[in-house]
């Protein structure tokens, strides 16, 4: 009895002298890549409402403010990330190429570096903002994006794959076309990359941040689009119904067969009809 009383007393003294040791492990530290971006600013605002510590990353130095600690990190340099991710528990990545950079460099190689640095630092969850189309969708907007923007979906798909194979818990969110409108919170989740639609960046940020707090979001890949017919906030209870290993296919960025085969067959048909008509005219004139 005496021994246990002495033990309790020494523990109490220890806590009184070092209260930081108790507090240190309470809050999760969330590291946000792309924090200065158009979705990133909403992610930071959403995180400020939650009981977490925030480390925001940018390639440029920024002043700390309102519980946000800014750190310089460039995803194209693994060394800069290893130091930046020290003590980070959860990563949210909303990076994207800016100023003439490309998706291969930022989305793909950047994600390889993030995953490597995350492993070294014992990060527990990676939440990645990808895009509808990274699961092999063959709709016209995805096809045009691949044609005009350096096979963007191929690089996003390969980045997703790196995260899924990392061994770290992940959540991959694929938004539809991004708009700057205020959040509506009527959000449809789906899987398999078969939907098309729009979504405000503020809504995407809400889904990314909520994924920290929902066990059902772990190791899932899913699309999000705006749907005003759905009840506001209903999506917050939808994570459990998402399935594991449902991500469509790894997009290649190539022009899908049906986009060139049908026009080719039509062209061959037209050439055949023109030749037949000419041959008839020739026969008639002889
Ligand atoms: N447009 C659409 O309709 C659409 C649809 C679905 C998904 N998406 C994807 O959603 C993502 C976010 O889009 P957004 O419009 O919110 O982004 P954004 O405003 O273009 O911001 C991009 C962010 O990426 C960061 N970044 C770029 N290169 C970096 C590097 N080398 N190292 C570290 N950070 C880097 C920038 O940070 P600093 O400059 O501060 O370093 C910036 O904060 C993008 O990947 C985009 O492709 C877009």
C-alpha cells in the first residue's frame, strides 16, 4: 500500500514538473501540402475549427498566424520533406502544378517524395486530393485534359498508386470539376470513376478534413461531386459504405479506342462510297 502511494506521489510530481509531457501527445499534427492553393486555404480554415495542430507547407516562406505554422517544403526535393514532416501524424496533399510546371513533376514525382519522407517520419495517414478521371474514366472532359495537359490523369493515377502501395493508411478523394462557389455540403460519394460533375473547393476541403476523423475513410478511394438534392452534411455518414480496393483502373492517359476507331470507320465508309460513286460515273460514261 505504502509503495503504491509513493508511486502515485512520484507520478503526480512528475506531471506537475513536466505538464508538457502529458499535453504533447494529445493533439494530432496535420501537415498540409498545397496549403496556399485555392483548395488549400479552405483546408486550413476547416482544420482551424478542429482540435489539431497545423503545419502548412509552401515553397515560399510565410508568416505564422492563427495557430498555423508555415514551413518551407518543395515536393520535388525529398530532402526538404524529410525535415518538414518531423512529428507530422497526418498529411493532406492538395498539390498541383502551377506556373508552367507539369503533373508528372508535381503530382507523380512529388507524391513519390512525400510517401518516402512520410515513411521515414512514421506518418499515420495520407489524405490525397486527386481527380475524377484518375480511375480510367473515358468521358470527353478527361480525354481533353489528357490530350491538352500532358496526360494529367496518368500522373494522378500513378501518384494514387504510390500512396495505395505505401503501407500507410490513406484516403484518396477524387473531386469533379472544381468551382470557387461557397460550399453547399450536398455531396455525392461514388466509386469506380463513372460520374461527372462539379464541386466547390470548400466542399472538397470539408471531405478531406473529415477523413481524418472517420475510420471508414481509411484505405478508400472515391469520387466526390456536388448534389444539391442530397441533405446537407449527409455525406459525413457515408464513409463506412465505401468499399476497399475500389478505384477503377490506373489511367493511361492514352486516347481511348472508341475515340479514334469510330471516326476511322466512318472515314473508311465515306472513302468507299465516294470511290464507288466515281466508279459508277465512269462505267456510265463509257
Ligand atoms: N481544376 C479542376 O477542375 C480540378 C478537378 C479535380 C482535381 N483538381 C486537382 O486538385 C488539386 C488542387 O487544385 P487547386 O486548384 O486547389 O490548386 P492550386 O490553387 O493550383 O494550388 C496548387 C498548390 O500546389 C502547391 N505546389 C505546386 N508545386 C509545388 C511543389 N513543387 N512543392 C510544394 N507545393 C507545390 C502550391 O504551393 P506553393 O506555390 O505555395 O508552393 C499551391 O498551393 C490539383 O492537383 C488539381 O489538379 C483540379
